[in-house]
C-alpha cells in the first residue's frame, strides 16, 4: 500500500522539478557553470601548492638518478654470449673451491641461561 501512495508523490515532485528547470534554464545553467568553475579553480590551486612542496634541487637530483639508472640497466640488457661446455666446466670447478670459503657461517650471538635442571620437583609438596 505504501508503494501506491509513494510512487505518485515522487512522480509529482519529479515533474515539478523538470518544469522548474525548463522555466529557469538560464539560471540553472549559470549556477552549474559557477560550480564547475569553482571546482576547476580549487583543483589548480591544490596542484600548484602540492607541486611547489618539492624543491627544485630534489626534483633535479631525482631526474638525474633516473637517467643514470636507465643508462646502467639499458647496457646490462644485452644478450650474454654463449660459452662452450668446456668453459662452463672450468668455471664450476674453480668456483667449487672458493664456495667453501665464501659460505662461512657467522657466529650467532646467543647466550645460555643456566637453569635449575638437576632439581626434581617433588609431586608430594603440592
């Protein structure tokens, strides 16, 4: 029953809204342009102040670092030259001797806390 009463009320409000827009179309268009212009001004002010927070020295240093990084990694992307199986075997045998010295374990920095291990609990004392 609420749907039957509710639908005509909404229909009347929508029709009156369209009539109001049609009668005052110039005013509505003017108000929309003012709101859109305000949004654009606020957007550009926001962009201006957020952009000015980064100093030019930082931006120049960042740009320089990016260029250096691109140059470094562009030269590394060249295809590696295929090596013969003999060269690979020589390299593996040479690296096998050095791998033991390279894989030294670091001492752990742990301390042992001595507890009362020799004392046995007397279950009758509880």
